[in-house]
């Protein structure tokens, strides 16, 4: 997880629509640890999207090692790469924000070996794709399994939103 200041959760849908404008092929990388409660929200959203999106969308359950998925993402030749992960936004649990790689640069991480800012740089260099992070405020990231009720709802809501805005 990383800390991002000044987020406005109400802009998520419009931000996603704008960012995905002109998208032909989208790779979605769900990041997080299944052993840290709400940190798993990114992977849960990718799981929720299985069999609900077109072949123009590649779904990757990266868990805590997104760098292991650089080659499959590159081979897919996406125009856009969306990383979904829990992040400290200083908002209510479940709030979300679309974040550019520049906004997360240099921020320390807790459950990922490679900082997502570096992962984003590699993706941009390898694919030429637009890269963004869909950051979601967790409620609980202590050791344990299963999302909190707030993050379960957020995962369902964001799954529905992504189904609407992703390329067909």
C-alpha cells in the first residue's frame, strides 16, 4: 500500500471514462496480499471480472509480485494498463481514486517487493501503454483473510463500473 494525499472519491467514474477514452486493449493487474484483509481488494476485483469482459481485456491476478507479470502484459500489447490496489488515501474505507504513476513515485510500499512506481515505468517502456493505478482506501490491512464489509461492497461496485467502461 502507498499513501496518496488529496483524493476525491467522487471523480473515480469520470476519471476512468476519460482515461480509457480510445482504449483498444486493456490489461488489468490486480495487486495485493490475500493475507492482509482489504489489501486484497485489487485481486478480488480482477476475480470478479472473470468471464464478464471482452477479449480486449486481459485480467491478471498479480497478488504481491506484479513484476512477475511484465512479460504477459507486454505480450498482450495493451493500449492501457490499469493497476488496482489498496492505498492510503486518507478517505473513508472503500473510497477510490485514479492515480497517475507520477503521483505514486517514490512512495514506500508495504506488501509489494517492487514499488508500483517502478513497475509502472517498466510497463510504459515495454508497452508504450498508458498506465494508471486505481487506488482504493482499505479499512483493515492487519493479518487475516477476507475483505471487510465496506471493501466487499466497493469491490462489487467497481466491478460493475469497470464492466460498463471497459472496451467491448
